[in-house]
C-alpha cells in the first residue's frame, strides 16, 4: 500500500459553510443610464435601417430592399435579446442562451429556401445593429 494514499482527506465545505460575499449593487442611476443607452442604440439602428432601406430601394429594387429590411428586423430582434441577456447578468443562476444565434440562423435558412429573397442584403441588414453601435461609439467619443 502506498503511504500517500492514506493521507487524511478534508471534507468539501457545503454552500452554507462558505463565506457569503454581497454582490455589488448598482447605483440607482445605473439602470437609468443603461435604458437610455438601449433607447439610443435602438434609435440609431432604426435610423440607419430606414436610410439604408430607402437607398437600396432607390438604387436597386424593392425585392432587394425588402431582403435588407428582413435582415435588419432580425438584427433588431438579436439586439433586443442581447439587451435582455445584459439585464440578466446581475440575476443569480440565470443561464444565457444562444437564442440570438438561432434568430440569425433561422433568417438565413429562410433566405436559402425562399428563392425571392437575397442572401447578401439579408446578411448586411442583420449587421446594421453593429453599424449603429459603432456610430454611437464614434459620436460619444468625438463629442464631449
């Protein structure tokens, strides 16, 4: 028998025995700031979507513009799901899912199956929310 196998084992502490540390609480205005940021990002996204939709319709066709709009709507849904996940970060034992990825995959599958839809405008429409985030960052960085 190996002497190292006979070393005394310490029991694993239970949840009640572990020290409890309070979670840092957000300041009262923090959630207000977050909701203001969320509102502004939605406004940027809707504004950019409207401008891009009208531009694509003018320069290409209504079918291409509607494909773009479908992708942009999926991007807004994805942005909303991201916002819900951010709100849930402070809550205990809540698992973040990949439902946002499922929205994107679902829209792309519909685009592949339905021959009237165009894939590239849908993809670029989906990315509109990212362009809105970048525009918001540039605006807040460059203005005091």
